[in-house]
C-alpha cells in the first residue's frame, strides 16, 4: 500500500492481501488490482533460481 500511495503503481497491475481487495480500488483508483498472484514474474524478469 505504501507504493500505491506514493504513485509508483499508477497504471500498473498489483496484488494485495485478500482483505484489502475491496478497499484497494477505492483508495487507489489508478492501480489495477489483480485478484490472484501471478505464478511467475512478468516478462523480462528471471524467476528465482533461474540459471539463464
């Protein structure tokens, strides 16, 4: 929530604790809230333990 409040997540997808799913869009309307955590990081970021 700190990053969202600072504006760093504006126009980006973010995940949050399930308890904040209802209030997050109201508090930070410019942040796109994902309802489930992605299994792998976004393209361009290596998964932890990757040897590539």
